[in-house]
C-alpha cells in the first residue's frame, strides 16, 4: 500500500499549467517509503518535452521535503499526447473537457441495479434545476457503457452525431434532448452489432469521448460507467479529472457488497465519493402501503462504510421503466410525480456538494 505521507507530498505537486495535482489526475502509479527511500512511479502523456523533467524535479523536491525521506527515486513513463493527455492539457483536442465545470462518474460495480436509468433521470433533473436557475443547456451525459449502451433508447435519440472539422482535428458533436447533451457508443454502432473489444480499444474510446467531443461549456458532465472496476473505469480516471463519483445500489446485500467495492476502487485512485443513491428502494401499492421488495437499509449502510452520504432513495415504480422504454424519462414525462421530486432533490444536493468542494474555475 502507498505510504500516506508520500501521497500527501505528491498532492502538493501540480500538473504544469493546471491547478489539479498529479494524484487526482491519476498519474501516480505507485508510491512507497522504505528505509528512508521514497520510490514513486509516474505515467504521463504529453507533447511538451519540458513537462517530464519539470514534473520529475518538482516531485523530487516535494519528496525530499517530507519528514523521514532521505532520498528519492522517481520513475517516469512518458507517452505521446495524442494517446491520452489529461483533459484540457497541452496537446488535447479542442473538444476536451477544459470547459466542463464538474465531471461526475455514475457507477455501481454491479449490473442490474438501474444505473443507466438513474443516470438518465438525474441528468434530466439537473437540466431542469439549472434551467430554472437561468443556465439551460449546461448538462452533459457521456455513456461509456461500451458493451451495452442503453442511454440513446432512454433519451429517445437515434441516428449518428455530426462531425465538425476534418482529419485528425475532427470532433463529434453531441446529440441533445430534454436539455441534455449526449454522447454514447450506441450512436456509433448498429443496434444488432455486438461490441467485441479488448481493453485497449475500450480505453481509446473513453479517451475519444473526452477529448474529441465538442461538449461546449457545461456545469455538470455525468459519465455513465459500465458495471465492474476495469478498463473503462481506469481509463476515465486517467483521462478526465473527476470531481467525484455517485454510487448506485439497490438495498439488497448482493448489490451493496459489489457497490462497496466499486466505491473503494474510486477512493483508491483518489476520486471522492459524492454520495450513494439507493435505487428500487421500495414499492407503494394502490392502497398506499410501502413494501421493501429488495430489503431495507442497504444504501445507508453502504454510504456509512464509504464515509459519505445517502443522496436519496428512488422508489420502484413502473413509470420509471416505461419512461425509459419510450425515450421520455419520468423526470420529463411526469415532472410533478414522486420519482421526479426525488431525482430533483438528488440533483440539488449534488450541485450543492459540488459547489462547496469546487476546486477549479470555469
């Protein structure tokens, strides 16, 4: 395990030209202290030949200023910027996320908990809240569930995105509906074509969705992740400076156990957990009786174990599924209903939390 004192020292080192530190950028691959020797391994992508030496010098100075460190060994692996520069870094495409105020991953760890449905409705709720505040068109939804993209169906979007520019400078223009800008793998492959890719292809797609999409100025970009803790998650962390992650779970133990692992993965790569959302929390029958079909208390317990808050409990209502199947999320189709109120409450809580922890300007 990395030595916390060493990581604290590395958090003081900023990526050249940015206010973000190298730990939160996901550039630190290993860090340990043994017998007074601090050993750190970094992996960066840049087209500026001055950056590697500058970073190495600054890391060495930070380490040697740390109590208990007598000497420092810094290994630096450098790849070309065209592969994966930090979003908005020198060499990144014009569509990179430099104009995005907050980037939030929507993750679950486990499949089948309604993560994409949650992400779609939360994006629409955020759009409604921001529009009411005089900031329309400031929400984006990036669907990087490569193998099973369902966001286009749920948002009622079809066709192919437009391309702006030519050659290596070409960028995709996100499609827009319900006040949300959307990019998904589902726009780029036929409905009946399975995506059979190995890790490097997944990583490249994640990078392109960050760097080669003209998102414009956004207050919030939600990123709908596939289940698991693999290539897509790690590629996102390395490519886009995330402000945090929201973990989606159902109340049952089979879901919360995996959701906890998903949350711990983000904490391990220094992405803060903004909260836990409990989906399918309860069902209310026509007589008004509440039934906890999938158990009770799983979301609260998961939030406590991750040291975060429970953002809200989304009820199990047929209209949520029906809205997704029709391409009209329930937040849009039934804006005065209970589910819409829950999603808007979560959206407002999320915005308040992001504003309080804001670490970088527009």
